[in-house]
C-alpha cells in the first residue's frame, strides 16, 4: 500500500541474499520480522533480527541487510512519509570494513 502519506509492504530476502546499503534523507523506515532472521547494519552497527523483532531506522541512517540464515526472511515494512524518490544507495558492505 503506497501513499499518499505512508508506504507499507512485505519484504522477503532469501538465504545468502542482501539488500544494498542505502539511506533516506527524510523517510523513516521500520521493519517487523515475521519469519527467519537477518543481520541489519545501521550506520555500521550490526543488529540480529528474529521473529517478533521490530527495528526503527531514522532518516539519514545508512542501513544494509543480509540474510545469514537458512530460510527466507520475511518482514513487514513501514516507510513514512511516503516519498518514492527518497533513497540514496551507498557503496558499503560489512566485509569491506573487517
């Protein structure tokens, strides 16, 4: 469901798959894990999410996700305010920092 004020949907990341590091200039992005697990890095800090975990990513915070588990990670996301053009990709992966 998109607009005019919020973007709500489901994201699925397969085992071993990642989601490019990015940030939003003025959009907050929140995710509620339904199934599986994922590592999310927010400004370089790792958080392990499991079913029932909710994470809030404030605007201007870089975030990168990787499914390090053996089953698909499924989550509901909410982004607000709705702005389909507010995504800035960042060239960063955790392995590059280690």
